[in-house]
């Protein structure tokens, strides 16, 4: 692995929004895959072409990333993907490899990241500072648009959605009817087709 300055990476890869916004809206990909994916089956899929493996810090060997570059000359928009849960168990960058490959094939550079854990996630009363780090109403995100995909988990808290919209963030909620929440990470599935146009819109800066 090579250490690579992510600030320089972002500067090289970030595309101009004007060209992205002038493009035609993306269409949903066809549904060709009826499998129901779980962590084991999605991790068994090929990870595809990698342009570079890198370390973004040195405090832990888990602080590494995988960069996929699209074909053709840049500049390219850059998507950074973190796997959100089950990280110490079955979660890994392999879970999002198919999603990364899809974005790569559609002209988006993709950086998938692993990370070190804080130790044993405690209740909000026991470790409130940890929950505050990821509370979007306490630690307000600097974003313009948020896509929430609601699958096997409960609906997002309406108060949080309203609070984000009050900050001027465009929030879109797409509901899929899956039992697992991995189908939406695999192109060809019905769940992925439901979210793919919005994903490409966001990564292209619309």
C-alpha cells in the first residue's frame, strides 16, 4: 500500500458542477438479478479493477482505502464510501465493491474506506459524546443533498428529517421492500434500480 494525500486526490478528481448539471438525468438500470444478498454472498463477488490501494493514516492498519478510477480523461467526480455498520464482524469494503464498480463504470472515481473502531458503540447516556459525533442535528453536516434509503430498518425519525430540511438540505427518502439491506448495493437487483438514478445524480453534483 502507498500513502497518498487525500486533499490532493480530491483536488485532482473533483469535477466542475456546470458540466454535470447540464447532462441528461440518468435512467434506472435494468433488473437482471433476483438473488437475495447477505454479507457472505455479497463478499464473494469479485472486487473488480482497482487503480490503487492506499493508507490514509498510520495509527491503525485498518485506516486504508481502495481507489477505483473510471476510464477516459478527467476531471472526474469523486464518491467516498464508508461502510456504516457491522464493521468488526462481516462488514468490509467488499460489501460495497459492486456499488463502487457501478459508479466507476459511469464515470465516477470511487474511494472506499475502512476505519478503526472506538471500542465497545455503549448507550447514549454512557457515551453521549460518541453519539453527538454522528447526530446530524448536533454536528450539522455540510451537505446540500441527502438520500436516505429505507430498507429493513425502521423509517427515519421525522424530527431528524425535518431538522435537516430546516438547515436547507434537500432530503429524499426512497423505500425498498427488502428483507436484507444488501440488495441495494448490487447492480441488477430491483432495490438497486430504485436508487441508482438518485445516486448518479448526487455523485455528478446535481
